[in-house]
């Protein structure tokens, strides 16, 4: 595929991509048993609640959008799903025997492109699945970051940062896959020494992304041996007070539980606000 065709791939949507391939105009109904999953499907985890909702919708209204398929290269009696695997799974749940399909002629690259575009448009991929989809384009089809960026319609830095998630330890990757860590948390952990330890602390303490960023700062300063649960508690308190008064707050707590608290102000109005808060408690 040349550069003109990949330009703004995501923005054009699936209908435009379908238009670039030869599609049989006849409406088709195929048996659910004749369909097989897309071997290039970047999506590995299907949300159970969403699948239930879709099943209920299909049971009431049927499948409104046909499933896009191609003839399987591995089994000539089967058709490989390019886009619509969730609809296929839901159809089986409600006992449908046939499903509407659009049969298209697509090579492996086109099949992967279809799958990535559909899922990214619907925001159905977790950050790791998205990264793995981009990696397939790079590893299997010789795309570079710039080419992926143009096709998907996202910045090159987004593609690069997304791919960096794949360098995280397997334990951290599993926390992302099970949605115990968000994409925001994951980005903080990339390149961090002892990322697994920090990730587990974030999950254990249920830290927000902002709290996790502050915790990582403490971790980098003190190191693994000196970090303590008290550091995390102080971090939580700083964020709580800061959010309450709308100013940056710093708490320095020593081992004997003595220390100091600092408020950062940028003008006299903010200083007067701090004074007013202190006076109101006397």
C-alpha cells in the first residue's frame, strides 16, 4: 500500500478501507459455524458486561451492521472475521444460526488494518492491545512509526509512547490487561527500575495517576530500601490538602514524626487565602 492510501486511514473509517478492496455486492448470510476469528485481531480481552449488553441488543433487534469477512487461507470452507468478532460472539450467545456478512477480498495486511481501525475507532483496545497491533504492522509488514502514525491518524509520539508499554515487566503488563492499572499509570512506569514493586504499591494503595506520579518521585529519591508505607500515606495527605485548598502543599515528616508543612503561593491573594484558612481554625 502506498503512502497516499495510508494517509488518514483512521479518519476515513472502515467504509473507506472497504472501498479500497473488492467487495461482493450481494448480501450474504453465513452460518456462525462457518466463521473463524481473525488471526490478526489485536483485541485479546472482551469486556463481559459489554458483551452481555450487545447480546441483549442483538436478541431484541438482530445484527444491524454486517460482519466483515474474507475467505480463510487456511481452511477453504471457512471465512475469517476481519471486523465484527464481538457481534459474532454475541450472536452465538443468543442462539443465532446465521449472521449477515460482507465478504471482501483482503490480504493479511488489509485484514490487520481493518482490525486495528475498527477497534481504535471504537476505543475497544486496552493500551497494550493497541501497542501490539502497531507492533504487528511494524514487525510483519515493515511499517515504521511515521507510517503507522499517518495510517492511524495519531501523533508519532503517541505511537512511540504506546509501543514503549511493551517493554514493561510481564507482571506489570498483567495488571494493565486486568485493568488494575490504567494507561496513565503504565506510562509512569516505563523505564522505571523496580517497576513491578511500584506497580503493586499503586494497586495496593489505589493511587490515582497524580498520586502515583508523586510516589514515583519519592521512590526515585529514596530508592527501594528506604521507601515505606508512611511515604505513601504522607503523599495521600499532601494531595488531599492540596485538592481541598487549591494550592501546592508539601509535608516533610521525619522518623520521630516531627517535621514541617509548606504551602506554595504565587501571589498575595493566595497568601491571604492561606492566612484566612489558618485564622478560621482558631
